[in-house]
């Protein structure tokens, strides 16, 4: 049996006791924290997400807070998207790149009251990146990790549950918009967001001592909708073509190569890290690889994510990497996500992939599958 020993360097979330009580069976490590992956019934967890409502502990989705007089200038410099028109209560999906244009993170950037910005980050030490650059630039800002822990409700019944908890007005909140509010005195930011395409909200808890209390309140209100625990769902995210930062690409990938081109502004006056490199990609005709879907022959027996990226071949030559492969319940076939050489994609040619069940042929298609 494999065991993970907890320590101060490996934090649990404010909802940890609740997830254990709910029967968490599998965990992973994300942002040096414990992320519940399953509660013992992947089929039921998928069904809740697609047809009902699920509650997810996603407190591993840490926030990097930029605050102070120069907060907007700093947030823009970290972001390869023009955010000059962002307003309080609005979030934007953005790419954070290094000076060579390689993607470092794909957070949602949120503009809060009090001249504060949150980068709601994927798995990477972005707070160290932001602290170092802010110091070098001499900006009048504080870069901190606030006491903020997201709890997600996802699925087609999530909006009804949110309305029961907070009032009918939350139905008017648009995607990536949010309000600063509370639930029976528990301070929160309520955002229409979440790592699925099934709709829902994230409750950004702002007092880590009240995590289990918040969990219990949401579960109690959700009983009428048969709420149950789950986690960011591997099958649904492949069906939806959602990027998994650090898993779906190689370290030298730029945003254009991971399907984020529409969130990158190269023809703009604002300055940001990696701008010159990304402008060169555009000037040179675009990315050399593309993030695509694969329709893979045969059935798949492995239910969990691949332990590592595996090669995509054509005529014996490697032309890409396979990042994820699943059996899609809704499509009734095996599908995958891959980065493949642009020339191969544009020629719409058949490729071969290494899967847990051996080599299989695959056809390429645009994302999302659904």
C-alpha cells in the first residue's frame, strides 16, 4: 500500500475533515496540498456532475494576491492578455508566461475591491515569480497568499443550489463574474466559475477556520438536489477540452500551443512578460504544435489519468505527445488530448498513440468533443 504522510510542508485544506468523513478514497498533491480525487465511485461522481450537482474541495486552487497602488500595473505585466478594461467583480482567464513566451500558468485573474487582484492559479509556485519580479520592478505592491480556499459546486443543478443559499440574484451573475458576500456570517467571494463545462460556482472561503462549517451548510442545502462529493472530473474535462496546466503540454509550450490563443493579445500597447516572444510566434506564421482531440480506436480499460505524457507517432516518427485518454460515457468511444505538430493536424492525417492497452490508431479533431 502506498501512503502519504502529512506534514507542515504538505498542507490539508479547510475542508479536509469533511472530505474524509464523506469517504474520500484517492488523493493527489497539488500546490503542495492534498487534493481529493475520488470518493470510491467514479461513475456516480461523473453522473452527479453531468446530471445533478457535486461539491468539490478545490482549495488547492491557491490565490496570489497583488495589492497596493501599483497593483494594476503589476497584474497587467504578469498577464499576456490586455486587462485595461477589467472592472471590480470581473474575472478573466489569462496566461502567465516567462520571457521566452512559455506558459507558466493559466489562472483566472479576479479584480476585487480595495485595489486587489487575485490570480487563482494552477499547480505552480507563481507567488515566488510574482514576488521576485515585483521587487525587481520596484512596484508599490504587496504580493501575498491570502486566507482564501475555494469550494466548488458544479453541475446543472448548481445554480438552483446557489440561489437557495444566496438568493435569486445570483442567477444574474455571468461567467467569471463574482460578488463579495457571506453565508450566515462566513465571508466569501461567490464566482460563477469552476473546472468543468457543466456550469456552477466557486465559493472562495475567506476564513479557513470555517471550512467544515461551510461544507456542512452547502451539503444540507443541497440534499434536495441529491448533492454528493466529487472532484475535478478527468473524463468530463477531456470531453470538454479543458487544459490541465502542467499535464497537457511540454515545458516549452506557448499559449498558442495549448489552445489559449484567443486569450493572448499581441497587437496591443500594454506591456507584459513574454510579449516580444509571442509577437514573434505570430509573425513567424503561428505555433508549430496544436492542442487537439484524438478519437482512438478500441476500448480503454484504464480509468485514471496517464502517469506521464506518451508519444504520438506517424510513420514511425514522433509528431506529438498524448496527455490524456479516457472512455467517454456520453460519446461512447475512446478519446484523448494531445499536442501534435501543426502540419500533421492541418493535413488531417491518422496517427498512432501509445495507450495503457498498447498502440492504437487515432484520428484528429478540433476541441471540444462536446
